[in-house]
């Protein structure tokens, strides 16, 4: 079989056998699929030999680039020992080493010395200053774990009735049913509503489209007050507030105003509900700091991490919680206080080895410090692009950014979603060597943190040209 025949066969087989996620397959079947065969640095290559800049880090996971030698080697070395053994009734070396490393990292970055007044974990008083790592294997499961943990924590403390959660409009926490219950994106979540548990929804801190009709900072973050009103009425039935710190990612890269996150932490403490920070998207440097919570010096009660944890190599997640919560599950075997949750691939040694190598690179290459010129370049470009007639809002936190396209800049009227304006921009960019995946009318720009300044410039030029051509 020649290369052309092989490629045609792959394209046909893809269409015959794969159901792609978040994809209208009728459309997919009419298109020529791009099939990736290779990656290097921040580029991915398709089977026809075309290279693309990976503008969304292979769904926001890639950190140090593809085929990063240190991570490749760490996985190979681990394969020579063992690829998988269970954490149910056993332990494994990389999982132990990674847990220790994550806790140290968290202690440094969240309770770290860089803050003028280091916060104390609100639920870690009385000498219980530690954290524990509960592994799973993707972002959604890290959230499921957090929700179940929070719910059961209150039961173990003898507090009944905390059967609900407070989440945000435009929130996205994954696709499993618990995560969907605390989701707030109508297009994805409404259809499943008969299957979901009850939650309360506070306004999204979406300043460009403030649902309260106010303007920041004159509003004095009135959306927080709305949140407080809900807690005043319902904290007795609320186990936890769940939030994507600083950036509601899948909601459209919605960046919350300064002080909002800290305000949420204060409300949680005041009304005696737990705070779950879902850093699945924001964690591992995306916002310019290791964790988004660092920006406002807060420590959540439960932290969910995944995506970038392995540098974008293998599925792994962790739900990290305080000793206060962990200790509430401790008891006699017959007390049934055990946390009955666990997945087959929990704490997979290959994934943990990749994660350890990923953290080594953060240190060795000073990834966070080196991000600064890229963030400055991106911010300059966002300012420039916001002058375009159909760019309503261009926003970022670190290297997470979104350009919101509008039909009418004065009225902020969006393009009708059926027009697929975001997709048209993405296809134009793809034809010019940049792979993007938009969120409706929002063009998401989230390259690997390791992208060089030249490649970032090239990527931004292609995106600008695409926006101009399409709008
Ligand atoms: C904030 C957040 N939480 C959870 C998830 C779900 O992660 P996964 O797709 O790995 O299940 C995502 C995925 O985009 C996310 O952005």
C-alpha cells in the first residue's frame, strides 16, 4: 500500500469507527479529518506531512512541548520497571514520590513565602497543617472526588442536610454527572438536567457581559454579593462552593476581576462551607503562577488538578485536601467512614513518573520565570487586536487567553452560534498552520508554556489574519 492509500484508509477508518467528543459527527463525516502522526516542541504533524503550531496545547494539557526528552525518558525508564499496579491495597513508588512533591509544591506556592501575609489554610487549624493527595485519572473524576469528599466530610462531622453545592453560571467542571450538576453552560448541560442533583447558581464574574448590568470596578463586585445572598439562605444545605479560580475556561476564558477569588474564599469561611478550587485548566503555570489561587493568596479546602500535571503526556489527576477533611474519614473499620471511591488506573506509575519529570523541568528550566516575555507579548497583541471592529473583548490571565468576536461592537451583539464564526476563524488559521479550537465566538489561545517568542509571534499573526479575513 502506498502512503496515499494508507492515509485514505486511515481517514475512512476514522469515519467508520470513531465517535469524536464534542463533535457533530454529521459535519465531521463531510470534512477531511486531520490525523496527527507526530509532535515536536509546540508543533504537531499530520499524516500528510503538514506541521501545525499547537495553539491549544492539545486541549490545554501540554506544558513543555511534545517529545520533551526528560518526560520521554522518565516514561521509558518506568516502563522498564512496571507500567501499572493498583493503589487499592498496594502502593507504588512514583505515586508516593509525586504525592510528596505535590504537597511540598503546594506548601511553597499556596502558603508560600512570596506572599506578604501567608494565609493559613482555614480548615487546617489546631496543628493539622498538612494536605493529602487522592489520585484519579482525569479532570472530571478529580471533581467527582471533590464533590463526594465534601459531602461525606460534613456527614462525618455530624452535620446533616448539606446535600447541595454552590457553583457559577458559565462554569465547566467536566462531563461526568456530578461535574455536570455543578456546570453552568446551557449548551452542554441543560439536556442532562433530569439526571442531575440540585445546586445553586451564582452569577458569573463575566465583566464584559455582566448579568447585573454593572461595570467593574464601580460595581464593587456586586456578583459576590449575589453569591453571599445565596449563602445566607442556603449555606445550611451547601456542602461546598466550587469555582474555577480566576478563569472560567470552557465558559469562554472568562477572567474574574481582581479580588473576586479572595472574596469567595472569605464567604466560604464566613458561612461554613468548603471551598473547592478546580484548577484542572488553570493549574501548572497557565495563569503565570503555578496555581491560580496564588494570585490572590488563598488556600482552598479542596484542590482539583489534572491536564498539565503530566506535561500533557498521560491521563492523571489529583484531588488534594486538608488534613482536617482527611482526618474526618478516619475511624474504626466498622464505622464505615472509609471514602468508597477509586478508579482502576488511579495513581498509574507511568503517569506519575511523567508528572515528576514535568515538575523537574519547571524547576530546571525556570518555566514560570521564562513565561513573562511571552505573556507581555500576548498582552500587547490582545490590546492591539481589541481595536478590530469585530473584537468585543480580548482577555487573558497569563498564557490563557480568549478573543471574543461580536457582530456589533457597540451593542455587543454576538454572532449567532449557527454562523460558526469561531470555527471559520479556526479553519482559516489551520489552513495557515495553526491549530485552534474555539469556544463558540471565543477564539482560545493557549499554547504550550514552552513556546518560543518567535513561534508565538507567528501564531498571533496567523490568528489576527484569520480574524480579519473571517469578520
Ligand atoms: C476547569 C475544568 N475542570 C474539569 C475539566 C474536565 O477535565 P477532563 O476533560 O480531563 O475530564 C476541564 C476540562 O476542560 C476543565 O477545564
